[in-house]
């Protein structure tokens, strides 16, 4: 009934408007009773159910026992049997349960223990409805011009997620920790928008916002001794929550941003192939939302209402491109990205304007802008990612009329990447902000290593072994030595800026590839010459990787790879 219609028993007030006399239910609805929330008792649906777009049931019948009730009863029965058997029973843990703290070795370097956690029960798949309009994919033109709106996800936040998130003060502490650490190298969120969303209770803000907060807590958490990163309770709950939201057909920017954080967690903790698959999911999802900048994209989010909202979408898409590139460096770099940024594509605005929310007067450079044009850390990271894409295209996509043309193009790439590698540390020193610029710095080093490595090895991807090829090989080897020495200096900066264990939280996992590339180069130099200088450099990088391994397990995995290579070489030399 419209608020401007007169109810059958309504009367007209002095100002001519009808006063409504809507009835109220005699008791709270079933959802509010079950969740122990205040119910407005309005008919036909209470305010909370109306806002959550769910069925409101005022029946007196008690809800039937749920799977959670049965599991709780089963757990109590197991505890009772254990007591009757003399307390010696140790029931098998749920795959989602947190291992007992008595079974874990403690270490100051591994951070605080995992918070109290209630194992999630069977997912409520039966109550999920997918309301995503299929016409958005089947006939995008009719979707665009038909005024069809993608409904917001309608899903109750799982109990285990609410328990992991904690109260409002705990969530605010998670957000503060995130912006003091991860945000320094991946600034894709608007802090003002998140602060504004904290005004409403979590269950009213939406499940996708709860997922984002959960993933913020995940990415800021350290590895726990005795627990595989893939079995971390927060990670398990996040992946489970994502699957539930996917089943509802959710299409929101918050869900994409949450999955970017999951991909970084999986990469940083060396959870493969999950990291590779999640990064690919982000590319597809970003294209589905229409934030890639293509004029042909179907825009599911609608037109941005503010410059800040538009900038956030752009930064999120750059975040997708960056994580998709980084997770593929070790094995899938030959798979070229068909959506490589073009020279006239805009870079994100300078970070200071982004943080202040002052988009209108902010200066914006383009991808093809001169390296001498001053920009801040995140635009530099985007430029470094683009430079890496040019190297991949050079190796696996470009065709050249002759080797001379190929070597000329390689030399030009080396000069451009070297200039960028010199510029970024200068800006970091000028701003005295090592951590924000470290990712871009390391990625340019990785770019140089990747470019030179192919030409330094006789087999490479080339068939010719003529004079020009031999000269290029010599130049490539010298280039590897130069950039490897620069990475050793970079390691010294890492150690100087992380005297305390907690300062490792501001280090990005993006830097690990550069450190490993230099270590692998020095390991090869040691085998070739036995030079003590090379051995000392290798030991310094390996020691730094071990230190970083207490925060990001991909660093520890790189150390294992280096040790395995040394063992294989030692065995081969002895035989």
C-alpha cells in the first residue's frame, strides 16, 4: 500500500494528508527471534526483513531444528562420551576447526594466536536464490537499454564470519591495521567510504561488505606455526563465504575487492594453484562489472556518482591487472594478456589526492607518459607492471624481421626499464617512504631479470648462435650481474627498514620474485666461478628471504627451492 493511499479505516488530518494506522504483528518475526534482534513487527514485513529483501514470517510455530542445532547436539554428545570414558577421547577435528593451542609451537615471530573460532557448519545452500538477470550475458544490448538493475545480494552473514569479525571495535581495529600495512602498497580502497559504511550495523550494510572486512582480516594475519595457510580458519571461512555469494549471483565492487585480497593472500602464502585461479577469477569478474575501461563493456554497477567512486573503480581494475601478472611470473608469463594497458590509458591519480578525496584538481598521468613526469607510488607500480608486460610481449608475442631488430628492441626495453628502476628509488628516498615504493622498485628489478635471462642462456627462445647472438648474450649476462647487485642493495634497505618483526607487516609479497631471481643468478655465478663475493651476496639474499618467510610463506618456499637446487648441484658434482 502506498503511503499516500488512505487505508480503509484511515482519516484525514488537518493538513489534508491521510494518517496511516497500519497494524502490527503480536510477536517478533521468526528471523528476528532466531537472531535475537529487535523487530519492528510491521506488516506485511518488518523493517529488517524488508531491508534485507527476505521473507518475513510471523507464524507462532517454532523453527525446525537446523543443521547447526544437530551439530551442536552431536558435539555435546561427544563431549559427554569423552567424560564418561575418563577424558581420554580426542574426537577427530572438523576440517574447519582451529587446532588446539596446546599442539602448536609458539613463536614471537609468528604473531598472536588465531582468535577463538566456531567451526562453520553445513552451508545453507537450500535457502539461496540467484536473482542475477541472465539477459546481461545473453543479450547485453537489451540489458543496457532496458533499464534492468542487478539486485543486491540477499544472504545472511554466516555465523562463523560474524564470530571471526567480532564487534564494531574489533572490525575498526582490523581496518586500521589494514590501512597501516597492506594499503601502503595496494591502495585500491577509499578509506572515507569504508568509514562511512561503519555507521550502520554490519548485518544492515550487506554481506559483501562483511566479506571485505573478513578478507582484510585475512590479508593482515600472519602465518601460524603448525597450521597450513590453506587451512587457516579465516581463509576457509572467506572461501566458503565467497562461494555462497557467488551462488546468489552477487555482482558488486566490494566482492571483487575482497577477492583481490584473497588472491594476494594465496600468492603471499604460496597457495597454488588457488592463487592463479583466483587472479583469473578477478579478471573475469572485473570485466563482468564493466570496470576495465572498455567502451564495449556492459556496466553492471551503473554510472559512478562521484569522482572518488570512479577513481576507486579504476584503481580496483589496476589491482586486478597487477595481481594477475604477479601470480603468473614463475610459470605462466607466456600467456599474454589481451587487455594490456595502452599508452594513452590513464594512470591512477597521485596517492595524496586519492587519500584526501580531492579528485577534481588532481593531476593524472597516462601510461605512456615520460618517466621523468613525477607520480607517486601506486601509479609507479602500474607503470612497472606495464613495463613487465612489454617484456613478455617481446619474448612471446612480437615478431621481428631479423635478429638485429630483435636485439635492438631488447636494448631499448632494457634502457627504459633501467631508467624506471633508477627513478623509483630516488622518489622513495625523496619522500622517505620505502615501503610504499618497494613493490614498484622490486617489480622493475624482476622485469630486468626476466628480460636478460632469456638472452643470457644459449638455449633461450632463440635458434641462432651467430655473432650478434653471442654479443647479446654477453650483454645480457652483464645486465644480470648489474641488476643482481642492485637487488643486494635493495635487501640492505629491507633490513634497515625492518629492525622489528612487526615492521615486516608493511612489506609486500610482490618483492619476493626479484629477491629469488637475484639469488638464483648468484647461485649460478657461484657454481661457475666459486667467487666468495657472489657467495656472500647469495647468503645475504637467502637470509633476508628467511626473515620475510615469517610473514609471507612464499619467501620460505623460495628458500626451499634454492636449497634444493644447491643439493642437486652438490650431488651431481660428487657423482
